[in-house]
C-alpha cells in the first residue's frame, strides 16, 4: 500500500546537460517512497526541428505544434529522451517504466480550442487514471512520462510538461499524500534572473498576480507557477520549485494556496 508519493518534473535544460542529468537521476532514484517522474526535452526538440528546417514558434512559453512538429516532439520526448532517462534510472537502481499518456490510457487530453490562440496539436489534460498509477506504484515501478498524451480517438497531443506533472500529482493525491517538485536549472523563482540569490521564497495567488503584472514572472515560468498553484489548491500536499541539485533539500520557492497565517 502506497503511503506517500513524490511527483517530480525535470526541465529540458537539465536534460541537455549529461553530467547534471546523471546527478539528478541518482538523487531521484534515492528518494524514499513511491515516485513519478515527468520530463520535458524542449531544447532537443527545437534543435531537431531546426535540423529538419521546421519553423519553431513559441507563445507565452508554450510550443505551437503543427503536424510536422508533433512528429518531432513525439520522437524526441516519448522516444529518445524518455528511454535515455529510463535507462539512466535503471543504472541508478530505480526500476522505471516509460509511458506516454496513450500507454495504458494513463493520461488523456483534449485538443485545445483554436481560439483565441491556435496552438495546433496541443492538448489540455482531461483525466488521469489513478487506479493504473496505483497498480504501477504498488508493483514497485516508477512511471516516467513525457508530455505526449492522447485524446482517446487516435490523436497524439503535445501537452505542457508542467501541466502533466500537476495533473499526475492531483491523480496521485487520490492514492496517497503527494508532494510535487519542479526541478530546473535555477535555484527557484528569481526576482532578478541574473541573480541566483534573488529567490522568491514563497508565492501565493495574490503575489503571483503582482509578479506577473510587474513582469518579474514571464515566459515559460508562467505555466509552471499557474499549474503549481492549481495543484496546491486542489489537494497536493506541497509544491516546490527548485534547482535540480536541491531535489532533497529545503531551498527554492514554496507555493501556497494563501498567505501563511
């Protein structure tokens, strides 16, 4: 019986750095209890698209995915990157299993409406099969998922990896108390991107609105914080955004549903 679950999302910049990735996978494998890993891989997908002379378009930190781009991100995220991570975890003593959302119908998404912005074959998470998650975790397996989901009607969809991590954390929270950690190449959410010491220790919905208005938080950090706040508001025990080397530490940015009393 699973007593607690840790869901970790690792960013593409760490995946690009083989030394940093090996260290992270060793730390992740050493985490106590059941765990789930969600990964990005955007930089590698961007390089592959450029090699194929495909246009790369981003809006508010989210990739616009036409049919050709969908083929590329599926091959990169669900193929090369996923299997490299699974192999690395096996080497670190963690019995991992790589799954897209289509495998076992574990995560289903719906294609995002074309208005007000047409992102192409981009999906929003519709449901997570927490019963299958529970069976995998109880069997001693560690699910490793990229951001490739499906709609149940035969179409693959590119989803935001932060959204996938938050949805999986919410699904896991129906099984056992769940903590969500977003790991990337920064020490946390920074007030000044050039100053690693300017970590914002805590973010609430109210402070996030102010930080967004001030332009302190923008680009790819927006969906990360939006999804973290949604997760903490809907039942995830704790959410932290931190450096990949601080997976087991106490640094970084803590997300709270409301200001601490």
